[in-house]
C-alpha cells in the first residue's frame, strides 16, 4: 500500500441515476440511498411507472400508487416520470445523466440503443459516468427475464422442495438479489480504482450460476445431480433436518462437526454413538435411520428446554419462525426503515446492514 493513491470518497456526495425497474436494479439504488447518496429514480411515464407499483397482495388496497413490493426496493429516492420518446423529457434525462456519477439500468436487449441510453451514448453525455447494467441472459439475448425463469433454468427449482412434494422455488427473488449484489460490488470496485468512464455489466444468469457454490462443485467434481431434499444438506447430517418437539414446535439442527454431534448424542441419548452414525459420511448415507432415531428422542423434549440445553452445549439449533415472530424480536427493530412515499406510510428492511467500528 505504500506510495499507492488512496481514494477518499464520501458516499453522501454521490449522485445516482436509476433507470431500472422491478427488484435487482432498484435494490442497487436503495443500497446507495441508505448510505446517504442522492438517488433519482426515473420511471416510464407512459406505462404508469415501475411495474411493481401494481404487484399488490390480495389484501392491499389499490387506492395507493405504491405497493408493499415497490416499497421494498425503493427507499429514499427522488422519483421522476419521463417518456424517453418525448424530446423534452429526453433532454431532462440528458441533464440528469450529466450531473450523475453512477447510472443503473436494466434494459431489455436493444432498448438501451433504441432510446439512446446505452453506455456508448451515456459516456458521450458524461465522460465520467460509471454505467451499471443488469441483463437477463446477457447483453445480446432478447428474452424477458424474470426471477422464477432464472431459478428454473439455472438449477435451483430442480433441487428445491422435497422428494415427496412438487418442486418449489426460493420464496424471495434471490436471483435478482444475487445480481444486485454483483452489480454493487462491481460499482464499488470501479469507484475504488477510479475507473471513469466504465461499464459494469452483470446478468441474472451469471449471478445465479456464480451462487450455486458447493452444489456446483458437487456436480463438477463428483457428477452429483442434486435432488429435492427440502431443508436438508447434501453433504452434512443432521443439518437442516426439522423435528417436532413435545409441545408441537418445529426445531432445526445444523450439526457441522463431530464434536457437535457427540454433544447432541450425549444430550439426547447418553450412550455410545452407533456405528451407523460414527462419521458425517455415514450419517449422510444413513440419514433416514438417523432421523428416525432423533425424532424418537426430540419428541419427548419441550422446545424451550431443548433449545436452552443445546445452546448450553454449543449444539447449533434453531426454531422455525414465521415473519410475525421474526419481526416481533427486538433485534429486528433496527433493521426496519420507514418513510412516507407518495402519501403512504411504508416499511422495508435495510439493504446495507454492515457496520463499521
């Protein structure tokens, strides 16, 4: 580091222009707005704005222009409605590009060029622009990309659910969130390195594949094609296995070491470990037998007593909570952001939850 230039940049001085809709792009904008940057969100005047404004729960009233879904990804932004085909509106947009440090977009293939808003166009307008773009399957693939399609085509749905049930999807648009994190990281690297102008581009497809982690290596190295196993883990047992206690509460175990398993067996059984469960690999092979044994023991425990005993013995255990229970916890309070948007009181969870000390 000696002799190297250190860039001192205040996030609060950044101006971000967001020409993006749905979740991935807006999550990037929210990340910067939460950190104090000025974020201007441009929405399509001709279509009523971001499509998620109308993605309401059946219980939501249509009298407000903002849905809970929209609020989840659009915190503390200045919103302008523009028509890119209108000459006057386009000039307004040019002015916004000129004064921005970062532009975030998620155009369908060909649309950025059609509206003269591609990277090559924008860097002529602003030679110092950092242009961040999210695509579905790549810059040149003309497919409409929604999260569930990506979950299907990148393997997630094939291994989600259980062998006894239908296939399932991840309950949040995680592929969008993966892409948002990739774009945030790319933009921050560009800022750190002082690259201006630069185009930071990421696709939902690449982000999904990059997030397969151990599942990808299980296949690439061992030709293992994962099957739906619910909350269970393909490499560890008991890990992700759910059991019901005497008071009808669901608990989940995440035993990742031999020491933790020995402690669990001592707590539940107090006798030497069966040869069938003597190693993690044997437990994975004999998971059904293992779970029958654990079920017979855990069903005799009251949930709070089991939880306290496991915590005391450093045995990883959790309780299966619904969102009501999650947000009733005091530790969740600091993760909620509230603001009034277009006359509606809104709440969302933070995008940036890291701390500095």
